[in-house]
C-alpha cells in the first residue's frame, strides 16, 4: 500500500502556471479548462415567420407550430450556443429581453464540467424576427392553382344536397392534408356554377384526393385532363382538371330495373347498387339496365296501414282518403295502424318501407 501511493506521488508533477498538483509535466485540469475555448456564441440568429398565418421557416421548410414567442426565442437562443462536446453536464440559463417586435435579446449563462472542473461562461444572443410570407400564403394570395375539380352530374345537374356534400368532403380533405403537413394542398376557391361545383386547388394531390373522395361518397367516376401551361426551371408545368361525373342516379332515387322497382343505394363507376323493393334484397346492376327514374325517396309520402292480411296490406292515401291494397316485401315490419312510405308511378303505388 505504502509503495503504491509513493509511486503515484512521484508521477504527479507541478502545474507550471498555478503551482498546484498536475499529472506529468502539463498544466493542471483547472488551468487547462481556463485556457480551453469551449463556448462559441452566435451574435445573432434569425427566426423567420409568416405574418399571415404564423408559420415558421426552418431550414428552408415552412411549418406550422404551436410554440409561444417566448418558447421560440429560447429555442433560437439555444441554437446560437455551441458548446464543445468535451463539456459534460451542460446547463443553460436564459434571460430574455424583448427590445422591439423584431428584436429580442437572450442573456445566456452556460455551465458545465470540463476535465472534471466546473466551468461557466456568459454571452448574449440577439434574435431577429424576420417577417416573410410563407409559400402557402403567397400562393393563396396570388390565386395560384394546380388543378380544378369539376363536379357535374351525368346527364343532369348535381342536386343541392350533393353540392353541399361535395363541398364538405373537399374541406375535410384540405384540413386533413394541412394537418399532415401538406401546406400547399389548399383550396383556393370553391365556386358554384350553373352546371355544378368547381373546386380550385393549390396542389394536384389535393385535386386527386378530393375527386376520388367525392366519387367514393356520392358515386360516379373521375377522368383527369392535364393541360400544359408553361415551363418552370426546365420542367413542364401542368394544370389538371379532375372531371367528376356523378352517376345519373343518386342515392335514394327510385328506378325501374328490368321491369322491377328499386331504390338506389350507390353508384361507383358504371356499377349501381340498389335495393329491390319487392324482394327487399340488395342487387347490383349497370347504368344501362336502368330503364328510368320514377322519383326520389325524398318525394315520397306517408300512408297509413289500415289492415294486414297475409302478405297484403291496406293503404290509406292521406290526400284523397282512398284505400288501396298492396303486397308488402319480406322482412318489412308492418302492422295495422303503422305508417309506410309510398311513391307513385302513374297510377301504381310503390311501397318503399316503414316511415
Ligand atoms: Zn494550474
Ligand atoms: Zn403563411
């Protein structure tokens, strides 16, 4: 034990600067730490924000954020501090002074351990707030667009309910894209035209997603028509028209298919799904098999069931007081006294279901 501690003392030298104990012939840890330049402080950092929407540009990319001005200032000040990796247990204290709306100052106190010795440095970082309109806001302000979703009916005008639904679908898609960071996928305008609805979009992705979502919900099909509008940085620039053609039949239409009545459930592309009203089962058909539209479930009226006998019921027309007998489809729960929905096809009564 004694020998070993003796030999350690022999290896230990004297620090040439402070005279304290030092390993070998060099400076002691405290003097090395004092000589070591371990903190580099940027005199100025900038924060670029959009005055219209508040987005921030970070490494050339605009993004929305929820941080407060104070949090942003602190984050920017920290970015201006560069601490040598030799320093351990780094802690930073910041005192922020707001000079003007465009300038803040951060007094920074940085502490850590270097070569086992505690170290501390102070510096000041100026934070410049730069206002610049973001890509989304400047495109929106400049009415920039990359596509138009045109919602039309096939051989008819879209119904008001379809127009409202299409608009709602478009807004939901825009919101979804925006919150997933697709800032350029905005809707610059929604315009109701004589023939339907025009949705003008800032990106082709938005156009594509809106068009397919509308068809998914309302039925019909989409065709795309690109148009060359010029060249930008050697690349051809296209604007795309997404022509949505809503199915000639919409949900709730009562149609005649091969001599039998049906209620349209949905139509995708050329395929139509409907409920066979006599059998009360779902079937598929094509547009070409539909002979004609009789009406829409929205035009139906309520009839009172006067009696039920086997598969026959009596129906009382509320307008005329006239009574009619009609078979009712399987699976339909009708009792005397209950009400059912009925639509007329000329003299014929079509039973749609319970009211
Ligand atoms: Zn020393
Ligand atoms: Zn903006």
